[in-house]
């Protein structure tokens, strides 16, 4: 990483790097957008590549979408034509053809305003991190960005765009383009040639789920939850546990079943609804005011109808409620023998439970609800808002489909909610706390399990997870 502390040298470096852009002429609006992206990159602590590269990548990801490059751009003094062609072919051409970049571009369309600027900066930062960490990179071909103060970029944003562009061209005509910019452009070409997909799967997940614009701590916590969930899921057998005893599917009047008619038409009868009427019977109708043959056959029950097989598909309606005690904020602690915090392992276990039960009980109607208990005096500090955001990011698609939801209730209201779920479905509830006992545990609703998160080792976390799955997979 090359650091520039002198504000004037940093400004000159940014102006020179601005002129290497190749996808479109540098207009006032495009310059302002490029500087905003660069400011977000610098604010995140990333090394800033040449501004022309940021303008091209950001433009292709948000609007240009891999179209033809601009023709007739002014020649930059000191910039070799062969290097420009290599940059267009190997760098910009890769972004136009890479499928991961296409997915990233589609994800960026979901963002608006400054959120899109931060998402573009996240994409550029992860791209530079990916090409710098490639195993095939050598010390000679590895890209080295520039570390500079965001205040320099902020100063360019406050300067009129016409003046910024004029200063850039005047500086290049007097001294030629900076050798540092040329070297960085050449390093980018060599580095990106040796990289597979420009965007990794974990980065695509964050862009598509909206977590790319979350604070750094939230993003790290989300990655740790996903990593812990993968480790825990690897120890779970792929087959559903065998249920002891004999069970039968019996149609009842209880609301724990959803009934769906199945089967097709299997015969013809003289009783039915108008929707099942044989269409040829309509030939008996005429425009006469007197009763026609259709009316007579209808009165005598002689019209023909298709008869439907009235079999029923029975699905159990099952609900799982995870009641989370407000004292779980003290579980934000990492034990020495564990790789993650207790709260991270808890959320990872719950995510595995939801995923495994969905896979094993996919034929049933499943509903999962996270109930966050709270007290008025605890709304100020230690609120579970960060954990709520993590749950929302993990189950974004399930929340959209309505199979997973979250709600906040008082510590004396969660039992009523569990009982309400139990009146319409077979409900299983789990009360999770860190041991403070703030949530009353007397007169618990039926099918409620109490769990106190303590100093467990990794094997005990796995045993607890297996126990929950065996208990609920009935």
C-alpha cells in the first residue's frame, strides 16, 4: 500500500487517475458520482485505486452494463496506447463477461441514494481484496493501492466540476501522467488477468441480502453466524431421525391440518355444480321465452356433470416459537475454548434448526417466529436490535414468504402469543435465557422447553442442537 500524506500530492494523484477512464467521457455528473464512490472507499479504510478505474467499474455496475466503450476520447500524455488497449480488453472486458459481476450489478439496482454508493464502494473494496489475496499473485504483479485522507476527496467534491477537469488536463499536459498512476493501472491489468470470478459467493450474498451496507461489526457477526452454522450442520445426519411409536394421519376437525382437494374428474353424474357441468349440455339452451329443454332437464336432474375425486391432502400445521429473554445481551461474550461468542452460537443453532426442520418436515405447513422479550427500561441500552437485524439478514427470503417472522413483546405477553399459536396449530416453544431469570417461568404453556445459555463447550453445543432437532422433528 502506497500512502500519500501531502494534500497537494494526493490531489494531483487523484486528478491524474481521473483521466484513465475509458467507458464514457468524464462529464460533471459522472465526476461527482465517481468522487462520491471514491470517498466511500476511502472512508471504509480501503486503498483507493485510480479514479478512472472507480468510474469505469461503478459505471458498468450501475448503468453502463457492459456496452461498447466510448470512442474518440482525448489522448492522455504519457499513457501508452498498448496499456490502454490491455486495460479495455482484460479489465473492462472481464467485468462485461463475468457472470458474478452480472449478479452483483443486478443486486446494486436494489439500492438507492447513498446506500448504492456504499454498496459500490463495498464491491470495489472486495474486488481489490480478492485480487490482492490471489495465490497466483507475485510481489511484482500484485496491485498496490493508495492510502489517502478522505478530506482530499471531499475538497474535490466542493470544487466546481469544470475547474476540477480543467486542473486535471492542465496538470497532465505540463508534466505528463503520473508514473504512479501508470504503474497502478498496469498492476490492475496483470492482477485481474489471474483472478477467476471477480466477486466471491460470500460477497454476492452480502450484496443480495443487503448486509453489504451494514456496519463492519454486523457484517463480521453475520459471517461468523454463517460459519458456525456450517460447522454445526456438518455434524447433523442427512436423514430425518426415526420417530418412535406408530403414527397415523387421520382427518379431524382440529385446525392443525390444512386441507387441499386433490385428484381429477373420474366419472359423470347427474348431480354437481355449474363449474362441473358437461359443456355439451349447453346445446339444449335456446333464446325462446318459454322453458327450453335445458330448463326441463335441470328441473328433472337429468343434466350431466363431471364427478371429481374428493380425496384430501392433509398437512400438519406446525408453529415453532423462539422466545428470547432480554438478558441475552450478557451472552455477547466469547469463551476461551470456543471460536465464537455465545450469542453467535445461539443464532447459528437457531438458523440450523429452521433449515433442518424445513428440509425434514417440508411436507407440513411450517411457521417460525422469533419473539424478542423486552422491558421499557431496557429500550435504551443493550437492545437486541443488532441481533434482530442479523435474523432478518439470514432469513430474508423466508421472511418475504411469510414462513419466518419476528416480533417484540413484553415479558408478560409472550405466553399469550404462544397460546394463540397453539389454538391454530401444533405449537412448540423454546424459552432461551442467559440465566438471569427475568422472564417468568411458572405456568409455562404446553410444549415449552426452557434453555439457559451457559459456559458450554463445542461438543455440548452440538449435543443441545441434536436434542432440539430430535424433540421437534415429530
